[in-house]
C-alpha cells in the first residue's frame, strides 16, 4: 500500500464544522476505524459528481489527510480533481448536508446533481 502526502493534490480542506459533523457521525456508529472517502466521477452539470462515504479500506495510491483526528481519503484517480476543494457542512432551514466547493469544477448549476 502506498500513501501519498496531500501535497500531491494541492490538498483538500475539511472545515472545522464538517470535521465536527464527521466525528459526531462516527461516534454515533461507535467506529473509530473509518475514514471519510471522497471520490469523483464524471457527470453532473459541473462536469464532476462527488461521492462522500465512510470507508475502512486502504487502496494503493490513496491520498490521506488528517483533520483533528478525522481522516479524509482520496483515491489516486480522484485526487487531481480535488486539489484545493473545500468540504463543509451546512445546517440551515433550507438544507442540511455536506457541500464541496471545488475550484476544479468546470461549471455550475442550481440542480444540485453535482454534489451527491
């Protein structure tokens, strides 16, 4: 297994609010062996579709970054598309959930399909 430093991608950022939410979710599950995996697939109206999920696997070429005890993992194919991206957690009357602000996205829209 090869783990690359986050400088290979320019780094992904997990806000303090998002890190706290991830910790709370992991505490609810009673698991400390999971990382937040972020993956990119082609699609959506910005050209990218995101997947965020908890994962216990370590894949060859994974880029791992620690945010106050929360491990964020990006596979080697997704890493170039996520350099400089910021993951946040929004909790408002209008919506609740994780958001990704990615400077690498080629466009934007209001449909929300790019942020699954």
